[in-house]
C-alpha cells in the first residue's frame, strides 16, 4: 500500500477514493487519508458494493441462469484476495490507445464493516452512506445494491 509519505500532513480538503479492492490494507489507507486531509476535510469513497461482489446472474461457466436467479460467487463473511491473470487497462486507457501488455492484478474483498470500521478507527466521522441500486436490465440484480458510497469527515 502506498502510504503517500511524500505528501504533507493536512494537505488536502478532499480525498476521492474508488475501487478499494486494489488496496491490500484498508486500515493503512484510511489512516493515510486521514493524515493528509485538513481538519474538516472530506473523504469520499465510492466502490462496487461488497454485497454485489458476492452474486451474479450468470453461472460460473458464464451462461446466464435466468432473469430472477442469482449465483453465489463467494462468502460475504470471509474477506479474501483473488488474483486475476490479466488487467488490460480501463475504458479511459482504451480511448487513448489501450495497453500494450496484460498485467496480473490482485483484488481484495472488503466487507462494509471492514470499510466503515477502518474509517472510524482512523478518526473519521461517517457523515453519509449511500447504496445505489442496480439500474440495468437484469431483473435478478435489481434486488441488490451495486455501489457503495461513503462520505466521512476528519
């Protein structure tokens, strides 16, 4: 985890953090964000909802099950890490030429309690939590939140 040691304490008014799945230590990340924020500074964390990471409307073999059924992909109660063989960039990278190589990547699964507790333990006060519902065509996924947004104040 990058601890931003070269960034001064109390240097920013806002930290926007997305995709905490790429953070190997959510506690260190929150402590770092707290350190670099000014008093009254805001941390806005936006992530794929941890609950949504546990389900899919497709089978493990990749075929759609139905519009009303979900497949359980992982146990929500067990934080875990998963290595993927390739990460070939982002939509922004694709727009500007993409990547010339595939890179291995590891994603860490954090439960809502892991995220909220890390923020509180770092000293943040949770101001708002928003769970955005799924808005796509797949009926089964409409029953679970797809994104988690947390606003915390130093």
